C-alpha cells in the first residue's frame, strides 16, 4: 500500500510541476520564442531524469512516461513534442498528450 501511495505521489508531483511550468508558459506566450519553449522542454526532461521513479510506476521496459499538458497553446505543445521527440528517461520513451481547456 505504501509503495502505491508513493508512486501516485511521485507521479502527481511531476504532473503538477509539468502543469505549472506549461501554464506559466501559456500565460506569457505572446512574447515567447521557440527557443524559450525549448528551454522549458529541457527543464521538464531533466526534471524527469532526476526523479527517482518507483519500479511499479513503469513496470515494463519500454513503457511510456506520459507528460500531459492541460491547456497551453499549440505552439508550446508542438515545440515540447519536437524537442523531446525520441528522448527516453531510464529506457522509457516520452509521450506528450495535450488536453486543451474547454472554452465556455
């Protein structure tokens, strides 16, 4: 039970930090260049590499590590995808998913 909670906690923390970084990126998107988005993508990648992932989080070699972007603009998501294309973290390929915010 404890390992399950720690796995959920680690993944939730990573998802929350990912969301915060990308929310900040989309809030100031008017003046950002592609290179700024690349720096943010590199930050997320290096954060993921530095994180100690529980074995149960990704039990099989080659299972994807999913980065989900909630909101954000298409440009930032496309740069994230292109910057991290083909990258892996401890043998796990990165998968970028985008969930745009619904317009009211």
